[in-house]
């Protein structure tokens, strides 16, 4: 990294996808003690848009292209919040410029692109992490702790679902924009399963569901079988409201994330409820519980301070497996993107 501390972060992509809320919570998150840390630049494909975003969030610099930002020597890490199909090219651009990067989920459009990004991180000796913020919420940390101490015995079944009527949002419904339930919502359910099973590869994947008229998956149901006859069921949808919870069933009890499983603040362990309130927001937010983005930002900071190239809680192996599972589910559902046809 060439620096003794992480003190400069940039946001690439000034759209509504996380970037706005990330900017509203990150400066406070990255300013412990007297160290001057925070967001110092934002880049967008339109300078006016970037300038308006920078003014709104008191960000000193605005760029009208990602190439300009990539040449800025005062950046320690770049948060990439562009739409899914641009993750690969934007991520590689910054990593080739020796910038550490955090890329919004999904890391890329398919497993081939994920491998390309990981290779780019290795070749340029930079940090790379898929921004699955759920992994870093206090609830998720507590789930890992409880599983580690055998609170519910041996895990036998995991169920997770997430869904809402969202087809009116173009980036979620349009094939060319990387739309579909799996890439945007199902990934939260699958990452939960992989977290519980500690990144183990499932022995089998069965997927069913239906596509909407744009050719992307509207609803998908996945059944994953792991070693020892352990099972996981994940359901996601952009056409209907679901319970949006997750349950781990073991030989000695259950752990339940009762609602908002993608940004959780409540946990039920064998019927006993535990609350993990988030810090209050200083400004209005676009998404539920977005002040929880600070936990993800803090994880990146800790990793960079330690000189790590990947997060131990969201490692490259988990991102690779996530993409492979989604690829197989899409194959069974008949969902393809242009990026799948590149040799």
C-alpha cells in the first residue's frame, strides 16, 4: 500500500446504488481519533453529475471520468458502485493503476469475470473485496460466533429468502443492465448459506423458477445439498414480497434472522431475541439500515492497515463460489447475459 494508514477513499459511480448512502456514513466511519480520513474524490461518466454529488457530500474532488480518478495519486482505496455489467472493466482499470478496490455485489456478471478480477488483484498486488455489506453487520458476527461455539449443535438445514416487487426498476429488470433476482437479491441468500457452511462447495444445486418478459429471472428457488445430507433452500424474487428472513436449524436449536436479512439488526436464538441497533443516520438514506455500510468500510480499513489483499470474512474463494453457484442456477433457469458468450 505504501502508506502507514488508510486515509483516502474514493467513490467510483455517483448513482443511487449504495454510493449515496456510502458517502453519508463513510466519512464518520473512517475518522477515528484525530486521524484525517474520509472520501476525497468521486468520479462519474458525467462531470456535472459528479460535481453535484461532490457538493452534496462535501467531497473535495470530482472527476468526469474513471480514467482521471485512476491517475489520482492521493487515493488509497476505490469503492465501485456502478451497475453490474461495468464492474469488470472499472475494477480492472483501477487495479491496473495500483488502486485497492471494493466492488459492489455481485463482484461481476459471472464466474469467468470474477476470476479475471481476482487475477488482476494478484497481478497488481492490490486489495479486492466484494461489497457484501451483510457479512460485517454485528448480527452476522454474532451468528458466526454462535455457530463456532456450537450453540445450536450440528447445522442440518439453512433457509433464506428475499423478495419484493421491483420490476419497475430498470436495472433490476433489464437484461442488458444485469437485471434479475439472483444477481441482485438471491446473492444475499446464497452468501448467508456459504457463511454458515464456511465456504463449503455444495454437492448438488437444483434451481427452478420463472423468467419475466425481459429474459431475466423474476423468481428463483434453489436447493443446495452439502456433505452429510445437510440442505439449504434459497428463494429470491423481484416480482413478489417475501418474508425476507433466514433460519439456521441445528440438532440443538435454531438461529433466526427474522427480517431484513440483508441488513439485519435482530437475531433470535432458540426463541430468545437479541437486538443490535445501528447508529442514527445524519441525513436521509436511500435504503433500509444503510448506516450499516460503516461496518463494511471499517472491515476494509482494518484489512488495508494489516496489509491484507483480501478480507478473511469475505474472501475471494467465497466470491468465486457464489458466482459459480449463480452461474449454474442461471443455466438451469435459462438466463443468459451477453457476458456469458465471450470466449
